[in-house]
């Protein structure tokens, strides 16, 4: 049986860049394949001696028509994951203006913004069925590549892939978060002039944040909760779990807490990735 990735999402959000990264990771990538040929390519990839054990299908305009195909592939025993690429309308407008490309729905809408919003509306129903949503608004090509390498450079993984990510509420919620935690109840190192230039990765800031009894109680109880629910997510067949930890700016408290959570989960034997979205702002 094949390991299959379906890459979908908004035009301009990074589908082509994702396809290029997957090719570098030895995935057999088929871009903009007509939906009517999906069954054929999956059958060929699954045939003995095909040499294709990792197949990536990059959706074109027929995104919604792929969903029944996905259900069928799964019923046949294939491991199928759906990755949805998203980005803000403002960012997509910038990308289209820079590339001077025509939006695929330009003929069906009045202007670029309306075209983007029309596509967003059309794809919204399938977004909730995707295994992973990646917001590329703040990601350049290299950052997107790094994120994808972390997710897919290993061969088939049977275990739930967990990411703990810090962020700042003033910069917006991460679109790919499954669980959002607010640590703005903790004292803010920003108001200490000696700590302000540092980040939550620096020992003085970590000691300041984690030295609070409330911080320790929060981390202990959260790790206990995760120890209970992570196996339940895995049993339900979920492939990815993103835990977002937010403070005001995403530089001090959330970074320290996210790092501590990841370290304690790793100590218990759970592979965890950690990222800090807004630490450099």
C-alpha cells in the first residue's frame, strides 16, 4: 500500500513550493492531476515493482472532487494524509502582484481580492477534514522548506507528530493550532529592563518565568493532561497535533513555557518538535 499525501489549499499559498520540497525528499509528485486520473495513478503506484512508495498529489482547481477519492483510497488500506496550505488575503495579494500571475478564479470574480475570497469560501468545507493546516503567511520559501522537512523527511511515521509552538497574541492566532493555551496570566519579563532584550530561550528569562509557582503548576498539570489525551488522538488516527502557547508578543513567556513543555514531554519518551513563531519580532 502507498503512503499518499494530498496537497491542497489556496492558490498562491505555497503548493508549488511544497511540491518541490517533497520531490527533494524522494516523493513521487504529481501536480495538477485531473481528478478522473487519480485512481489510475494510485493503482500504478501501488502495483508491485512500481518503485513508488511515497506519492504526493498536488490538487489543482478540483480540490473538492478529491475528497471522495481520499475516502476510497483509505478504504483500500492506503495511508492518506491531507495537507492544506493557507495564507492571509493581504499576503496572497502581495504574492500575486509580485509574480504578475492570474488567479485561477479571475474569470469568476471581480478583481483579485474577490477571487481569493471566492476560493477561500469554496475550499472552507474541506479544510476541517485536513490532517494538517499550514499557514504560510509569515513563511518565506526557506522557512516553509524547513517546516516541511521537519514533517516529512522521515519515512512513514506511525506515531502522532506533536509540535509545541509559541506565538504572540498581538500577531494573531496560528491557523494550524489544534490547542491554544494562553500564558498571559504569568508576570511579564518585558517590564524588567534587564530581561527585555532577551528571549524565553535565555536562562535568566526562563528562570524568571518558570520560577513562578503558578508556572510550575500550569506546566505539571498540562503535561499530565497531554499524557492522557495524546494516546487518544493517536487512537483516532490523527497524524499531527499542534499545541500553541501564546503570550502578548511571543518572545518571553510563551517561548519559555513552550520549551519547558516540549522538554518534559520528550523526557517521558514522546517525540516533540518545538517552534517559536514570533520570537524574532
